[in-house]
């Protein structure tokens, strides 16, 4: 079994998750009744048992904005108790006048490696998160992302293909910061025109050497574990970015809505194995280890 770093998973408590309480609201991944509950680290570890996962990176789950530090503190306490996760991507509000007071608080947590603020916008209202397609190049966002280099933090960049030209501007003007494209640019369907637009978007971003991508959330829009689609995404992403800029992420428990961790990782391993053992090592371990860094390589 290939050893694996899961570069994108979530855990949560329901009382700290505004989107898990109150009325059901539309989500990009569809109905989510089965995960409107606690998803503790113990359940995640049970879900991925036997999958070869040896390390994991927690990615923020949109707590209330004012609770950005509470989220990182919560996950840090779990890590101290269980040894999981091994790195944290927290939240910081990149639309603030100056994000540095937030970063000053977050940087005190040793496992913090980066931040994410979701900037994706799509013509389909249910797929939107940002208020506009061009928020990625909002002057405040650009100024605040430019401050990450002073903290040694990466930025998890979540965009749709139509935003990737603007995304390139943000990535290219910050060459000292690593950007990790969430869900590999979020391909919404396998029809040829959509695939071509997504590939062109990847090619646009690929011109920036500090751009990486996560092979995560690949079932988000089809809402199933689709080995054929996963293989298509792997083949294209490897062609455009090369394996040294790609990493696997489970996106659990979201993908748990339609598949098991064992079946998910089997489909990902099958897609990578066609490209050889070096590709497998890069995608399932080396890239995430290099980008999210062991503790002895941080600050």
C-alpha cells in the first residue's frame, strides 16, 4: 500500500458549525443531512483505517468569522491529544483592512501552515461562495495575501476555471508564497466544452511555479465516486502541472455522503498508478510533505 498524506480533510463539532444548525441551506455538494452532526477525529481515523494514510492536513470549515482563532485552537487541542492532524490550514478574512492582527494570533499555533478564504464564484448560484467573480483581485484581498510571505504561510486558493486569469495575477504577484488550488480547479462536469475550459484554466495558472493543486473533492459536482472522471482529472492535471505540483486530498467527510474512504482512495490510486511509482510517491506523499512541511522545517 502506498503511504499517503491526506492533504484535505475536515472535522467539526455541530455547535460550532453555523451551516450544520438551523434550516438546511444550499451547499455546493448537495443535500448533507447525514453529516449534520459531529464529525470527530476518531471517526475520521476509523473511516480511513487501512487506506495507507499516515498524516493529514486539516482545512478550515467556515466557522463564524469572529471564531477564526477558536477553530485553530480547537483543532490544535485535538492534535495534542491524538497526534492528528499534522498541519492546519486556518481561516483569515482577506477582505479586512489589514489581516495582520488575525495572522498574529494564528501564527502562535505551531501546526498552522496556511490559510484559506474561499473565493470561488460561478454562474450557477448554488455553486457560489464569493460575492463576485473578481473578488480574487479585490485590492484588499491582494494586499492581505501579499502579507502571507512575512508569516511563512501558504494560501489555499479555491476558484472556478472562469476566474483563473484573475487568479494568475494574484499568484504571480506573490512568488514567495505557495498557492494550493483547492479541488484541482473544480471541474463541474465531464462534457468536452467544460473539460476544455477547465484545462485552459489550469494551463493559465500553471505558468506560475508557486502554484500547486489538490486532487480532492472530485466527486463534489457529480456526487458520486466516479473512477472514470477521477482518471480524466488525474491525466489532465499531470499533463498540465506535472506530478511534483499535485497532492491527494480526501475531502472527508464531504465525500462520505456518497462513498467510503477505501473506495475513494482506491479510485485515486488506480488513476495515479498508470503514471508510475514516482507519480504515486509525489501525489500521495512528496508534494504535500514539501508544501505543508514537517514541524522541524517551519519558521
